[in-house]
C-alpha cells in the first residue's frame, strides 16, 4: 500500500468514526427528547381527561375544555384514558394485569404523584388527579407515532449525510494527499535519472524552509558524498595500479635483462638483490593496503583499554628518534591539565602509536628533519593532539585527496612513501570515535589536530 493511500485512510477512518459517534449522539439525543416530549404531551392529555371526566360535567368550564380538546387536540394513535379510584387499590391492581402494566407503575404514581412507562411503542403517563369526586389515578396512553416516523426519517438523513460526507472527504483527501506527494514524486523521478554516469546531477532546492526542501538538501549532500566516493575509488584504482605496477615492472625488467644472456656470478647476485628490494617494496605496499582495509572495520575485534596519551606520545618520540637520529621532535606539555585523568582515553595503544607515528614521521620527513612540535592538551570532554611541522606543505587543490589510499601530493616526488599513512591514521582515529583535521600551506608547513573523547568511567 502506498503512503499516499495510507494517509488518505488515516484521515478518513478517524473522520468516519467521529462523524458516526456524533450522528449517534444526535440520534439518541433526539430519541430521548422525543420520549420526554411525548410523555409531557400525555401528561397534558391526562390532566385534560381528568377535568372532562372527573369534574362536574354540568359546569361550563368542563364543557368548554371538552370542546377545545375535540376541536384543537390532534387525536393520537390508539389514544386511551383510564381512571382508577386511588382509595380502591383492588381496582387498579386488577386493571394493571388487564392492561399489562406493572403494579410498580401505580406504586410510583402514588409515591411521586406521576410516573412514566413504555411498552414497545405504546407510552403510558400516570398522574394523581384531585376532583370533587375524590382522588383518582388517571392514565393516558397512546402510540408514539412521531418517534416511529421521525426517527426513521432522522436515521435516513444521518445515514445519507455520513455517506455524502465520506465520499466528499475521500475525494478531497485523495487530491489533497496527491498534491502533498507531488513534490515527492518529482524527487523520485529526479533520483531515478541519476546514475553512476551522471552523478553531477542534483535535486532542485527551494527557498522554502520545509521538510521537502530539507529532504532534497539531504539527498544532494548524500550525492556529494557518493560522487566523492566514486572519485576516491577511481583515484585509488589509478594510484594503486601505478604503485603496485612500478616494483613489478622493475622485477620483470631486471629478470628480462638477466635472462637475455649469460651473466657473471656478480651480475646475477646484483640482479637478485635489485629484485629483492623491489619485492620488499611490493610486499610493504600490499601489507599496508591490507592493514588499511582492516582498520576500516568497526574496531569491535580490537582490545580497548584506558591509556594515557602523553605516555603514548613519549614512546612514539623515543621510537622515531631511535630509528632515525636526525628526527627532531619536541613535546609541548604546557597545556596539560592538573588532573591526568583528563588525558586518558579508551583505546588501543598499538593502533594509536601507529597513527601518531605516521603523522609525526611524515612531519620529520617532509620538513627535511626540522623540528616537529607536538602539543597535548584537554578541553570539552576530549583530548587533543596538535602536530605542526615547517615542511613542504600540501598544495591547496590537492588537500581533498589526502585521505585517498596511495595518493601522494605532487610536490613529494623526491620523498619515499606509499600514500597509505594518512588514510590509515584517519581510520584508526575514527575507530576511537575521534576526529582529525589537516591544515596545510605549500612551502610553509602542515598542522594536524587530532581530537579523541576522554575516557569515561
């Protein structure tokens, strides 16, 4: 079932229920009113009958009342009057059985001065009438013709009114929902036109601050990410093919040369040494690529524990300076908080060691072993690490590609590297629910800031 149909039904069903309840209320209110009104009419008939039958008929007043009743009172269907002496209980006791009236009806008349009773569509009204002849119970009865016909008319009117209201509401709600979903249909049609061949297309956005415009903006943002992902994939394939083909080409070329004719023992040894170096490069690149893929997972298989970032950074400094004594790394601890718990994070020490090593070693390498400053601090429930070098920097137009695997900036041709370090570092930081931000100016240097959430007990 389409959402448009669901919305139409969600509008119609409550509307129909409310309309039916309202119609039922009107109908039963009418019945109750018609009952009370008819009982009042019978009470008037009982009083009139008492005046005519029980008062002295020789009086002018009684005769006039009888003439008025006969002239102006409409004769009710099955209209009858009954008179029972109040002092002779056996008279109305026996008559109650003949009339099919319960004796409790007469008891209620005696107790309250009047009473009502209904048997099927015949209504009875009893009153106590005082006359010169004594006290009497006067009962007036008749069939409620008005209720029988008027209620049937009201039923038909309400039924057809509900039916007409339902049809009008159904048609209105259908076109109303169609009008609402028309922009969504346009969005659907536009999205169906977008494929991998034309990812540059976007949905039309309006100046209206409504949900549909927000949806279009969200789709466009998603398309931006998809287009970037496609570009990243293309760049990755291109760069990976180049990086993996280079050592393979060197190995094959060297093998072709050595096999072209007989060589001396030294020539064979030199050729094998060259192929070994190139094979090690290839193995290093494939291992880095595999590790990059592994760090793209959610990190649930990694062991996380409470660690202090300052200790990790000191270990990184010691390691890098031991590997290359020309590396100059300065740790700035002036921003450290007094409470060392504020620089503790929930993480994997080996992975964070690798991430920091990648950034700091890049700073040392691309600054030709100038001093790399590393500052550590804490703020806003996170630990931050700022790594700044004075190296060659990254061209501004190439900053958007720095997280593409195997991508290397155009000004790094004179430096060795695989283009894996920064993408790998970003994956590790993401595993720790952190953020990494890179700012760089060509020929002036690069600043990398890493934020990792503090350890929470």
